[in-house]
C-alpha cells in the first residue's frame, strides 16, 4: 500500500500541474480575445473606459529617470542584481536586490498625446542590458556607482577577488513605441474644465474595476501571436498531462 502510494504521488502532482497549465491557457485565450476585440484608438478620439492605443513615449519636462546600470534616459526602469553562490556541490544564482522606478509620461501619435501612469501595469519589455563581474573582471563604472550608492559589495574579502555577479536592467526610453491596453479615466493632475484639449482631461491608468492594464514594446500582431502560443501550449500540454495521469491512476 505504501509502495503504491509512493508510485501515484508523481501523477497527482502532474494532474495539479496540468490544471495550472489549463488555467494559464484559458487566461491567455481570454487576453487574446480581448486584444482582438478592442480596436486601436487614435489618441485624439479616446473614449472613457478600457482602451487600446499605440504611440511614442514622450517624457514630461524635467521628469526623467536614469537607468541604474547604463545611465540612459528613461521614464521607467526595472533592475535585478544576482550573485552566484555555492551550496554543497552545486551553484545557483541568488537575487540579492531588485527594484523599479517610474515616472508619468505622455504617449503620442499623429493625432495627439495622453498622460500615462504606469502604476499597477503589467509591463512586458525585453532585457536592455546585462553586465557582469567576476574574478579579475570589475563591473562597469556606472554599475560600481549604483552598487556604492546602495551599499552592495561586489568585491570579496580578499583584495582583487571579485564576487561573481550579474546585473540586469530593463527600461522604457524616450522615443520608444508602446502598445497600451488600459483604462482612460479622469486626469487628477488637471483641474476640471481647465484643459485646453480634450485629451488633457484624460489619463491612462489601471481602472478601479478593470483588471487589465498591459503595456508592451511589441506591436499588436506580435502580442497576439505570443498569446496564441500561450493558449495552445497551456491547453494542449495541460490536457495531455491530466488525461495521461488519470489513465495511469485508474490502473492502481
């Protein structure tokens, strides 16, 4: 009995994993359909509620960030610092610090511009830079400055023996093209009826009653292709995992 129970444990976990994949596939399908069924609005004609827009990042005056490791101008950055550590006979990358920072900015197209607040958004952008340091190799000066400001040591106890570390950054820079699906609502930074243009009264943000707030540097076709792959992968692999596990468990 104990032997049989030990045999079925992997298949129970496989069923759970399959169910998780099925849910992931269904959520991906739901997002895919939402993107397909939401027309891309010109910024000048944005209506209140859930909208889909595409345009170019335009920072606000004197409201810009510097990316932590490359010192590039940006309106958003995310970073991660990892250290290679040994545990027994194996080594693994351990995240010792991560963070992000964001600023308000405008997204503009040929018809106008609108204010964007990134708070609460799922931001889907690729890695911009990966730097590293190791034995005999120092990190770049910009990385050293960031580490000094955040009290993170990249050198070991012995002089010249550097830790093996990796520094990854992602950022949204002025001029980047963004796809945004979010909620168009009142702009809290503009007084009622004081805006010269209609879009000045609007800010794209995470809606109070809307779960979707998605931002990507990809075009809509590429985003749809990605969610199509996620849908098929989740539904097919999830279904196969559950069915095979149930068939095998029925033999016990």
